[in-house]
């Protein structure tokens, strides 16, 4: 059984007991969360899509982590302009407990 769920503006294909990294979701490690915006569900070979779908995804926050550092470097040749900055994107590691 799997489902396609929208989390923080992105779509993810999830299954029970799967662990995945999603864009930052507020909460601490151990908190239980639910996602109600399920776009597609496949249960026992039956595919359900759209308004007929009344499913929720129950998950648990495992950890709040940061991604790899991304460097943005801008330069204009012959002008002496150089600008360098970087950032680390925040992610939430979640574990899917159940698809209801």
C-alpha cells in the first residue's frame, strides 16, 4: 500500500514504515503529526484519486536536520565585483507510521 501526499508544497510517495526527509515541519523529535492532503492512494490494488479520497497519513518526527552547504558565488568580470554567501537548508526526518 502506498500513497502520494503533499507535504510543505512538495509531493512524496510514501509507504508504511518508510523514513524520508521533507522540508522543515514545526515540531520536536518524537512528536506525532498528520498529513490530510493525500492526492492518491493505492490499497490492495485499488487506485483512488481526487475528491473520493478520504485518507490521512500518520507520521512521527524523528529529527530536525540541515542539508549540505550550498555556496552561491556571483562575479562580474573586469569590475572587481565578487560576492560569496552560502546556506544550509533545514529538513525534517519523519517516519510514516500508518496510512488510514
